[in-house]
C-alpha cells in the first residue's frame, strides 16, 4: 500500500517519458506532452541534499546548508533513477548526493 505522497511521486514517475542531456540544460519530456527544461547550473545550485540545503529537525529548525556558487561550466556526467520517485545526478564538480524527486522536476 502506498502512502498519499508516495502515490503522487509514483504517478509522476509513470508520466516521465524521456530525459535529454544537453551541454547547459536538461530536458524532461512528460507523458502529457509537456517539457521541463532546467539549466544544469541551476539544478546544481538547487541541490536538495543535507549538505547543500541543510536539514530540519523535528521542530523545524534548519541546520547546515551552504551557498552553492553558480558555475556556468558545470556539466552532468551521468544520472541514475532512484526508486520510483527521483533521479540522482553526477555533476562534473564531483557532487552526487542530491535526490531530485520527479515532483520537483515536473513542477520546477
């Protein structure tokens, strides 16, 4: 049985048709014929991992997080699917910890 948020992520995953890497952008084609295009430098800057974005405790207090500087020369060497809900990108600066949910990518 899927929880409500998991079901939403799973349904969004089912809607993803293709991913195309370009020199400076990533394009996602969805089943509803919409396309999401995100600059690679922006994708890296918005990394959701705890090191980059920080993390919250049970009371909502945020700890950590660093300012990721914009690097227009950054690229993606590869990506992998993570379960039924997201993608992991491997960036040219060596960073690979963020998991980008399909919901995030679809609604960016």
